[in-house]
C-alpha cells in the first residue's frame, strides 16, 4: 500500500514506521522534512504541507497520529489551544483533501485517547460508555468527530482511543524512570485511580490489524485487557527495578505543580478493549509485568 502518516517522527510514529517501511511505500507529513530524514531515513517521502497535494487519491491509507503531547505542560489557555488545534486542524485538513478527490484512500486510522471518557472511577469502560464532560473529553470528541466525517462508501474510518503507551523510546514511562531508579517512585494521590495502558508493540500491531481488516470501522479502545490501579502500576514498576516502594505523591502537590492537568493523573478510567477483542485482535503483552519486563530489558541493552 501507499500510506500517508502524520506524527511519523513521534513516539508511536517512529516504531510504526519501522514496521511499515519494509512492506509499504510511506509518505510522512511534517513541517520539518529534515527531521524526518534524520530520524527515519532518506527512503521516506517527506511532505512539508498538505498544500502540496490536490487530494489524497494517490494514497491507499492514511494514519493520523499528529498532536501536541497532552500531559507535558501545565494547561494554560495557550497550551490548551495548542493541544486542541494540533489535532483538530490537521484532521480537518486531511478530510478536506480526501473529499477533494475522486478515488480517496480506503481507510483512515486516526488517533484519540482514553481521555475521551473523562473520569470514570472504578467503572468498567467500553466504547459505548457515556463520557464525563471535561477538557480531555472535549479534545478527543471533536478530534473523533472530524475524523469520522471522512467515512463514506469508499473510505472507512477507525479511531483508536489510546491508553498510556509503554515503550523504551519515550512516553510517560521514560519520564517516570529517573525517580523510580532512585527508589523515590510511588503512587499518586490515593493510588486507587485506574491506569489503562498498552505496550507500544501492541499499538503498532493493532494499527496494522485495522489497516488490513476491511470489516473494522468506528472507535476502538487501544488498551490492554488488564488495566491496573495507579498503586498496582507503581508497585509493579518498582519491583521490576528491584527498588523500594514506600513513598506516596500527595494529590495537593500534583495540583500545585501541574494545575488542572494534574486531574489526568489523579482520576482515571478502567478501559476495556471490547471491540478489538470482538474482531479477533490478540495482545502480545496483555499483562503489565510482561510489558514492563520487555520494555525495561530494551532500555538496559546498550
């Protein structure tokens, strides 16, 4: 297939590209083509802007992963706007280019996040769960709405609601490790909030699965079938690092440091990948212990 990828130089994008390149012709949309060549190699076709394309007819598939990281900074009004527009603008532009053609891509796979559901306490969450209205839901709901506007008799759309992605190359785990390696890691707040996670290899595999299975469309929870509480996650990580686990990060300190964004970490969702399991997708890393062992072993390899 000929595939257009946005967010190709990001955490998930780089791992995905390593799987796509041997079998498909890949173009990456990026404002920095030099970054594409440096990170991914010169065999990738780097597209500076969608303005260069009249439509998307030359592509068989589009994978849309672009977006400002949601938990990297305090949520000032300016940062909230960057988070929203970095997702909404590119998605809307892709759909407009798709609609401008006569032979559009057969499939669009577009990112979203379990933040779509907002805080859900201990309730089991599937793709039909009613969301709690808050900023993370507003971001994801509009993002998904824009992507689903591309669905028609020629193009199917799959939206992946990603949980916390575990991988050696980046993401939240890489930020957590320094304190845990010093024996200073611990649960946040009560520790009873659920964390819905997924190994990066399963993210890549489910994207490849959705590319190839024409019967798949709509929203899919991209999370392991075994969500854990924050305390369980923290304890498992400390155990795998052979470090003590006795400290606790109080909720007030998180709110002081991160403001409204801290709510993402203090409230969670117990998300189940019901639709992925219904269509026959199998997780390579269904348990947290196995996922952490693999990820940490890669990080230790010189």
